[in-house]
C-alpha cells in the first residue's frame, strides 16, 4: 500500500503526536475513571478491571496503527527515486518511518504497566 | 608561481571584495556611541546575551559558594535559615532562568545565521527587545538580593508555601513577576530561532543537509514554545491569588496545591531537555571536526532529537512521585522516564562511533567533550535510577537528587558550553585559545566538580534531605559535606581560571587563520571576527559539509560570486527559502537599527516594577502606553517605506530575480504569528487542563447549580468572531485574485464584529454571578473570560489597523502579505472562544452530577 | 568499613523494614550495573580517541551499525526493561492495597510548620514521635494543616508527602527493634531543617500494652472523639 504523504514534512511529527494524544487519553481517562470509581471495586478484579482492559485495548490498537504507519513509510521510502526527489523526500520518509516506530514502541512500553498494576490505588 | 597578471588579478579581486564589504557594512553596521543601544544585529545581541549570561552565572555561583560554606560543618552559624533559603532559591532560579537557557539562546543566535548562510535572524528588533527584557528582568529579579527580599520558597515555588498566607511580603512576587518578564525574552528568542531555521537557510540546504546544531535548536525552540506557557499560566494564576485573592491553589475553596505542581513540572521537565539539547547539538558539531570525518548516523541523531522533544513532555510526574498520584499512573511516567534514555544513548554512541571510525585529535575543546561524556553519562544513569518509583520514594528531595541534577546539568550543559566557547573563541575574537592555561582550568574544574558532587550521592543515601540550612552531627553527614564544600572551592578556582584564560586570550591569543579547526560548516566561511552582514554574498550549498567540499568558499563569498552581492536601496536583505527543500523563494527585508526595542523594554520594566510594588492603577496606565508603543512597532513593518525604502524602483526591485517578501503572501511574520499562536494555545490548553483537573480531583470543588455563563452569551460571541474571520477570508480571496477594492470596508466590518464580540465578553464578565475570591470554579471561569476578552480586543485592534493600512497604501493587492498574518490571530481567537464555550459551559452542563 | 559507613539512624541503606530492605537491594543492583556501564562508556571513549589507521567504507559502516544498534538501542532497551520489570515490585510493600488478611492499624501523621502530630486511634497523640509494633504493617495517613510536608523514615521505607486538603496513605512496617530518625523532606519554610521525628519500633505485645495504657489515659483526659 502506498502512503501518498510519506514525504510530507508533517509526517515527522505525526507519529509522536499520536503517542502524545494516546498518553493524554490514557492518563486523563484513568484519572477521571478513578475519581468516579472506588478503590475497592477495582481492587476486586485487579488488572482485569474495566478501565485497565479498555486502556490496554486502546494501547494495543494505537501501537498497531503506528507500526503500520512505520512500515508504510518505510515501503514508500524504498520506492522513492533518489535522483528525482533531490534527497529530502527520501530523508523525510525514512525518518518518518523511524519516528512512527519510536512512537509505536513508546506506546507499548509506556502502556505496559497496565498489565502489572491495579488502577486507582 | 604567479605571474604579474596573476598577481594583479588577485589584488584587484581583493580590492573588489573590500569595496563590497564596505558597501555592505555601511548598511549593516551598528551605530556608534550611545546609538549602540539601538543595534539589532544578531552577532552584537548574541554576544550581549553570552556576557550577561556569564555574569548571572557568576552571581549564582557565588551564592552556591555561600551554601557550601554553610553546609561545611554541622550546626554551622555562617548563615541563618532565612538567608540560606533565599540563597538556594536564587541559586537555582538564576542558574535555570538567567543563565542556562539565555546563554544557549545567545550562542544559537550568534551561530545559526552563519551556519545557515544567512545575514541575520528574521526578527532583528525582536532579538534586541528580547535582550532588554532579559537584562532588565534579570536585574529586577537579582536586585531582590540587595534588599534582603529574595524569593525563598525554592526554585519551584510549591504552593501553599509560596502563597501570600505562608509567604507574605514581596519575595515571591519578585519571582513570579521578574521571571515571567525574563520569559518574554526566552519565548521571543525561541520563535525567532525556529522561524529563522525554517525560512532563511542557504539555497540547497534542504532538511537533510541542515547542520545537526540547527536540528537541535529547532527542536529546542519548539519545546520552548510549548513548554514555557504552562509555567507562564501558573505564574499568572499564583500572582493573581497572591495579589487579588482569586482562588486557584487553596484546597479549602475548591483549588488544589497539586495544580501548581502539575503546571510547574509540565514546564519543568521539558526545561531540562531544553537545556540539554542545544548542548548535544554543540557536541554533534564539534566531534566530527576533531574526528576529521562526518557525523555517524545523521538520520539516527535527527530521529533521536525529535523523539526526545516529544517524549520529554510525557515525564513530568516523575518529579511528583511522592505527592500521592495513583500507582498505575506513576508507572506510566516511570516507563516513559526510562524510555527517554534510549534516544539519548543513540546520540552518545553516534559520537563514539564517529571518533572510532575517524582520525581523532586532542585539542582544548575535546577535553571538555570528554568531561561532558563521563559526567553526563553518570548523571543520566542516576536519572534512570530515579525513574524507578520505589527508589525515587527514598531519594526524592535528598542530596542524591541534588547530585544527580548537577551531574546532568553541569556535565550535560556547562561542559559542552565551555567546549563550544573554546571552539568558537577564534570566531568571536579572531584569536586562538591557549593550550596550556586551558588545560589547567579544565582539570581544576573537572576535579573540583567531581569532588563536590560525587560524594553527594552518598550524603543523600545516608538520609540528608535537600534545602536544609543545617544538620545535626552523628548522622554520618559531617565528613561528606566537608569534602563537598572543600572541593567546591576548588571548582570555583577552576572556573575562575577558565574565565581568566578566556579573558587573556583576547590580548595574548595568536591570530587565527581562516577556518582554524578545518571545520565543515558554513560559520567558518565568514571573516574572523565576522562582519555585521556575515556574508558578502550568500552561497548555495550541495552537501552537509560545504567547507570540506570547497575550501575556497570563504574567498568566493567575499568576492561576491554568490547571491545578493549587490546591496541596492540601502536596505538589509537576506534570502528567504522553502522550509523543506530550501529553494530560494523570496528576498526577506530586515529592519535596521531602532530604538523601539529599548523603549518597549523600559516600559515593560516600569510595568513590572509597578506590579511588584502594588501600584496597580499606574500599572494599568503603563500597560496602555506599552501597548501603544508595541502597536507603533507593528506599524513600521512589512511594506512600510522605512523597511522597503521609498520610491517605485525600491518596491519593484527583484534582487536575485526574487520578489521582496512584503509583496508576496508568505514571509517570516506569518510563521512567527503561527508559532506565537502555538504558544498561546499551550497556555490556554494548560488553563483548560487546569479546569478539568480541578473539576476531577480538587478536594472542595463545588460547582454551582446553574452555570454563571448563561446560555447565549458565549455562542453569540463565537458567531461574531466567526463572522469576522469569514470576512478576513473574503479579504484574502480578493487579494489572491489581485483585486484591490472593497478591502478596507471588509476589514472595518471585521473590526466591528470583533468589537461586538469584545462587548459581549466584557458584558458577561461584568454581569455574570462570579465570585473569584470565593471559589476556584469562579476564578477559573473569570480568568478564561479575561483571556478571551484580551484576544477579542486585540483582534479588533489588529483588524482596524489593517483597514487603516489599506487606506494608507501599505497593504493591498501589491502588498498582500499582512492580512494573512492577522487572520491567523483571528483563527486562534475564534477557536479559543469555541473551546471555551465547550469546556466551561457545555461539558459541565452535560456531565453535571 | 564501607558498609559500616552505611549505618546511621537516618540512612536508607541500613533498613529496618521490608520496604526499605527491598529498595536498598534494588539500589545495590542498579549501582553495580551503572558502574559497569559508565566504565564501559568511558573506556570506549578512550579507545575511540586513540589514533588508528582509517577504516575502509564497508568496515566503517559495520562498526558504525554495531555502535548505534548495539550500544544505542539494545543496551538501553534491555537495561530499562529489566529495571522496570524487576525493580518496580520493590514498591509494592508500601502500597496500601485493600483486601488483605487483617486491616492494618491506621495512624495519622499531620504535618504542621514545623512539627509532626501523630494521632493513634482512641485519641492518643504524640509529637515528633512514632511508635510501631514490630512485624506488623501500619497504614500512615498523611495530612497537612498548612503547607506541603513530607513524611519520611528512611529506615522503614520511602516517603509520602503531606498535602493540605488530602489524606494520602503509605503502608510501613518495622521488623528490627530500635529507634530510627525521620525528617520532613519537603521544604516547608524556615523551620524545615529542624522538623525531625523519631520512630520507635517496639515488640508487638509491648506496643499493644502501651497503646491500651495511652488510650486509657486519653479517655480520662477527654481526648476520645
């Protein structure tokens, strides 16, 4: 699949912006959920309480989306004609692929504690 | 062996180069005598930043010596608690706000136009204004020491300690007002540096040919644009709480001390990367030169810089692990804090790989690079330790943390700065640094630093908290503190030696040849020291290493073989290029020397002092005067004759075949406005965050049964602003079609829409049942309404000014640039009002419990 | 002699309870790994600075890749993942997880400028002093009557701030009989340096007897709420 905008400079910012948005949703969502739920209710089901499952699902979905974007940019980069673009398009596509990858790994790594800790304690 | 004709050719070339240099200098030089205060040239302003930053560093350093003298012995009576608390607060605050960021911005301001092949930064008067705000704000802030009224609540000013209940007196106000004043300089410099990097690079310097230092400063500047506003907002709210009793942080009336902590650290964590990234850029510049090969992993380093820029905004709660945040949330921040070590590590190994595969030589700058490496890595490792929550719970607020952050700040910022200063010393002065004295200064500083701070990790593990003016004997802290204190004096001696070395080299250093370090980047293609205009002609470049590709580039530049070698119409010009590919797009006109920056700086200083001394009515008047001066400044801009020059040929000239920027649709001001609105958005976003934060967790949050905002006032305001914005769109469409008529009526109509919107907001503020001194709920709404009113009012004034400028002929189909800039401000105001309606009126209605 | 230097009644490396012990153990592991990494990096720097014959293009590329991927990506990623996974559980001791065997004793630690008010159930109040039963977990609830303070007894475990408007809870346990110093660890004004306390870990039966005697006295003096 070809990503038509792999050489657009905003691709450099897109991946980590998605990560930032995911972070806000997870931290903010957790805070709002915990302010309405009680600690005992969530402790009953531990890491399998509703809020943890929801956020873990969101984490996996976001990671998958970012990983797809990384591969798409990388594929687009491999198809760029070096001579035609003058180099900067290839540079952007490659860096964008790496940055989407960084964002995917960051989402997974930062979301990983959802498997380890009860919410709201 | 040259023939006589060869000699004559070289001689006449030299004479032509000299004539070109003199013609350009007449246009670009600074005024003499007192007029130098009106200079706007980036090299001059940058050197002022460097020197001023150095002075504040020394004052803050003396304060540190006082702290160490007091802590040398248990129950020492050298300083009492109050003096000590002022000293450590001022030491930290001055180092972070008056030294670290400004001096790095000064270094960037000096280097970037030269590295990018440009003649100056894009907003010269803003550079000068930034310096004056920095100098005057710094002086006002530092003067608090002389009055014994220095801030004494710690550099992060936690509430309620810093509220007027527990810190009566104006100490804290010196911090809130003085530092916010200085932050104007930081914001201005960041916006200017970012726009300059994006729009004034040499033709051919596409994004992948840009020096790593430029990438580092671009990322840093964007971090400043987004990271400082939360603190600016927090400072405004705290000052309002102290001065007017509006509730934001008082938990008994719906506020929360944790709101301050979040706002501060939302700024505070990116701040330390703002301090580190430019230094990393300096290292990435110097290492390849002394390894005599290009930097390994350019793409890896760029990706790392951008990654750090983003990820560092997700770490701030690691300063708050003991404040009772739920454990799972703490774990997110713990993971993110460890994650950020990876892109830092990538850069580190890129440098090592560059040396390993190069042919390294030892010179004075490399000593400091070696010190940076060892010390910063040690600090980074303790940082990863601190990221682990349980360990943090033990060592937070102990001397272990003090040791950690001195390792990363001194190792990661001061040492690269000194490496950079030694490296670029021939550039500032035209003379080479010493090799002998520099080594002595280096070793004294390096040994002194490690002696002071290495044992301090141990002191913290033994349980000594930070910010204590004294301690009891018998806890095992006596010897480590004495060792730290003794070595701190050694370090001070080392710094003094380094300064002496730098001062002496101006007199005794041998003259520097062209490109003395055989570097690759463009700044070494200027004269040493450089002319005010940097380059007699602006070259195009083809790779990342212009001077390695063509060692004769300095000569061909001086002889005028490249662009813009014909200084016509006595005005300052530099090439404007595409932000991605760096194709030349237009010629940017830059203003010449001006007194406006100094006058504006003085007026704002007076305003700051009046607010500090609680003379609020005079302050209001002063604010009005300052606004008039700032608007006057905005008038002498764009296609105004003072910038373009008078006469038709001045306006229609096409140097290098390119249009002048006021006669296009794009120019630096458009980008500057965009970035300013991003900062504004960060500030407003922090306010909206604060609103939802308090709503969710503030202990005594009590929203009223009925929203004080009514039903129709805000939506009507949004409609008015939307109409005004639409009218601006009509103006822009006409300009794009080349039509000149109807512009003024459209703009006046937009101004009228703005006036109605402002009236609606003012009416709402006056009539809504708000009691900001009784509840945080009301105070947040009141603040938001004032923010929106300010923007609606300014939007009205700017629209009216545009209408007037159309009628005076400064704006029209021939000069279509400015309405687009003002339209961006209108878009922001419209968006902010819409978001305000949703956040403050609609969501509470929908989620009322 | 080095280990003797760890001792000190306010040292976190002389633990007297499970939380502090776990954290001290994590510290020593982290210290060892950090020392090795630092030594490795400094050594690599010195070796890199040595003069050598220039490498050809292909070898240079291989060396570069090894440094960037091995050093820049693999080393930090493996290290921090291991740290996060193996180090974080050290903090579980201090979390006041609900649903345990028996509800722990609840003690309030109220921070004032510049002293600690320690309140036991049944109206017993101590000043700058904490008494704990050995071997039993205790929930310390921190509060503040004025500014942010921080409750910290390093020998027992990590600190928890006392924030006005909030009640926060940390679970601490002392296993070793003895007296341990604690100190306010959040700057709270001119008296901050003197806001210390002593935590006495006493045998459990002695503690129960003491509490009963104290609450009897408190009832007599009308302190029971």
